[in-house]
């Protein structure tokens, strides 16, 4: 019988140990567009010999597993891919892609063909993830991920009792998500083009610093532990205006705060994401010039003038440049394999937003030619969460003209975070998208 693509579904499970899934609970990956769980390459070293017409031997090299995935933004599978490209955080017991990390989080992907035949890929790590929104042709919002894998194994009954030793034969395969995938009309893009004149100042105890993300602001001691005086040692959710947030911080022991530039009514979620040093001195007197000044993007609320209404396409790409580390691995059946991705080292992330839009004004072009940054941009997915992008530099801009055609701006923007302390570039991207599977 000819195999048909409509007989294929995929599910995922979160791994606590790279390459070794628990084999206990599966979640549907979502509506598949592109998927190849058997993309495995065995490298060989040719061994030639005089007097022979071709290589007399092939020395077996490392086994390289790659897994291209493209899914509609439906259910939670796309969030798992996106979140692991950013880096999973459990800040405030809420699993989300709070900021870029230097660790690697992995998934196990199980492919099932109707009537039998299963393929399991463990140690799935997204190396490059792209969220694409097309407002011109319609269709669903998609998430495309280029992933590496630890090992791939095939079985007819989902009991992978060979090298992997993971038994899914008794684990229920989940039903597909019932909700429709996200449409371009569900996604809005906003840019803080109105400047950063409003915000708040924060002064804390000696050595302290604060991290401002898309969902939380968290305060830390010099040793990297959460400060117990700030919100009783818990991160504070950015769901109030700046005046309310400043008043709350002012009320914490050993912390002080004040509103800057009359920005008390601004949404605190629009504060520029980054890491800010607040412990210059031993007191909390924010009037002595030692406080950290954190500014907010204005006009970024729904319906505000900085919401981009003339978008044609928006493409967000997270490229992690991960480095595979090859080595010999011993399986659960005590056999050995030479694996290209025996371990994975996280590389330098590049965060890029490419957009095309009707040329309605000169706002972006003026920033481009003057070499100025876009302090904050946001992709809002409605009830599914949001992604904040900080300190964007327009690296390319074009406006081609064609007879009788619409004038369209095309630009590429790279982001690098904000702040003055520690690894502030980790906040080049920050999200409020849950990574709790369902």
C-alpha cells in the first residue's frame, strides 16, 4: 500500500534529561505542515587502497539526526518549540520563555502512522525557530523549527526496546487540538516609536539588581538570589500602571521608587526589558542619583498610534547557532552508538524580525537613516500570550517602486536587550507564553 501523509500525526513529551524521555505522557504537536522524523544521516570515512577501483572499506562515522518541523500555531506544540528556542524559565512557578538562557531544553517527538509504525526522536532541540504571519494571503500563523535530535528509532508497536529503551505502547496517543490555529488577524505588532521619556526609578540595597521581562519584574541580591524584601521574595507581575508599581516598590523595606517624566499612567508591561543595577549604595533613597532609571514605550496600548496597521508580513526568527558535540553513547540495551549530537552546547542567539508594510509614513525610515534604535516592539497573540523585542536596530531597509503598484517598505530588525548589568542581552527577547503542556 502506498503510504499517505494524511495518516501521520505527531506528539511530544518534555525531557528532564537530554535524550531520555520519561515515556509517561504525550501531548499533541498540532497541525503538521512539514515533518520528517526519519531524517538521519550516517557519515562515513572512505578507506581507499591501491589497486582497487573504489573504497575498500567505509569507516562508520557519527549518526546525525535532524528534525524539520513546521506546524500551525495551534495547541501547545508551537509554544514548546518557540519557548525552548528562547529558554524555559520557571520564574514564579510559571513555565515560560522569560529570557534567553545558556542551557538547552529538549523534547521527545513521537510520530504515529495510522495502523501502526512509530518513529521516536529523542533529544529534540530547536536550533532555529521562525514564526511567520502573512496578512496578504491569509492562512494560519505558522511556526517552523529546524531541530537536532539525539537518536531516532522505529518500532511497529511503540515499544522502543532497543538503544533507546522507551516504551510508549501503553501511553495514550493524544487527540488533536480542537481550537482553530491562530490567524494573522489574531496577531498584532506594535513598536515604541514615541520615545522613552516616561518611566520609573528604582533604588535598592547594596549590590541589588532588577530584571524586567514581558510578564514580571524580579529583584535580586548581589549573589543572584531573589531579594526577600521585594514583594516578599517573589517576582511582581507587570499588570498595573507605572504609578501603582512605583508605589508598591516604595513600600518595600530597603527599596525606593519614583515615577519619571509624568509617566504614572503608562502600562508597566511596556517598560524596556533588561537587567538594571539598583545597588550603587547602601540606602534606598532614589533621590540621591543612585537609582536605576527604567523607561517605557508610550502609545503601545491596543489602538494606540504605535500599533502597526499596514503590515503585509511579519517573520520573527530565533537562530541559536547551537553546537553539536559528538561522542560515543551507551544505550539502554548496552549497545554503543557514535552520535553526532551526543550533547548540545547552546550558541549565540540572533533575534531578527523581518516585516513588510505599506509605506504610509517615514517613521521607520527616519530611524534607519539616523541610526536610532527601536526601544521596544511586541508581537501580541491575544489570549495565547505575547513576545517583547528590545532595542531593535534596523539593519536593512528597501522601498522598491513599480509602475502603478503600491509602495511597500521591507526591513530587517535585530534586537539586543537593554540595561546596564550582567547579561542584559538575554532580554533581547522575552515572552509571556506558557510552556505548561496541555
